[in-house]
């Protein structure tokens, strides 16, 4: 039976190969419709569309429609993207951490989630005043840039790597965990007064 060293060499080989493929312009791998990774990718697509709208509004905060556009985008990031990040942290990352122990990519991704969360909190505060606080545009654009880079890394490197490293059983566990979390998050959103 191969020891842990063998496993880590194999994991590093897969990591290098995934990074290499991503650098060459994308990875094409068949993804079954019920694959949890595909679900996370779809959520990324929605987030990227919101980031485009937010960026446009931040570039022209004086426009009459900017206020509502920024508020809607921030609401989406605060609810949907925070929930998405939590699902990654509790389903995908633990599985990756088993396959690729520290210093694997999960620690850096968790740290980027924290950094994004801080920027988002600052942005929420900045837009809680009308007119928006000075510096709102810079804070918002920093959040847009950070999340875009993070999503690019997950789509281009981390997800292909997870698909190569995780077994069908680990994928099923991840899917079940994501479904559980979605149920909990939806229940919490429906009853915000319950702690
Ligand atoms: Fe993430
Ligand atoms: Fe993500």
C-alpha cells in the first residue's frame, strides 16, 4: 500500500498538471450534472455577472441608477456569496485538505474568503450612508478585484484539481454536505429572528 509520501507526490504531480493545463487556457473535463463542483461553478457564474454590474455602478456613482445597483449587488454578495464561501469551507476544502495537507491551497483560499468578508463589511458600512461615504468606489473595486481573482483561481486550478483528486465517494459526501448547508442556510434566511 503506498505511504503518505507517495500520496503527496502524486497530489503534487496532479496540482502541477492542473496548474499547467489551466495556464494553457482552460481545462475541459466532463462534469456530470449532479456534480457539486458544477454547482459551485454555476454559483461563480452568477457572482461574476453581479460583479460586472457592481463594477459598472461603482465607476459612475453619480448616475441615478447607481445607488440601487450597488445596494442590490452588495446584498447578493452578502447573502449568496457568503453562503457559497461557507459551503466551500465546510464541504470542498476539508476534502481537499485530506488529499493535499497544508500547505495545500485550502488555507490560502480560506484566507481570501476572510479578506473578502472584511472588504464586504467595509463596503456595506460605506453604502449605509446616503450619499455614500468617500472611498466607497475604491473599497468596492477592491472587493470586485479580489473576488474575481479568487473565482478565477478556483475555476482554473482548484476545481479541476478536486475533480482529479477526490473519489466518487468523496464527491458524494461533498454533495450531501452542500445540500445540508443549503437547507440550513435557507431555513436561517426564512427565520432570521431564530438564533
Ligand atoms: Fe472560494
Ligand atoms: Fe467559490
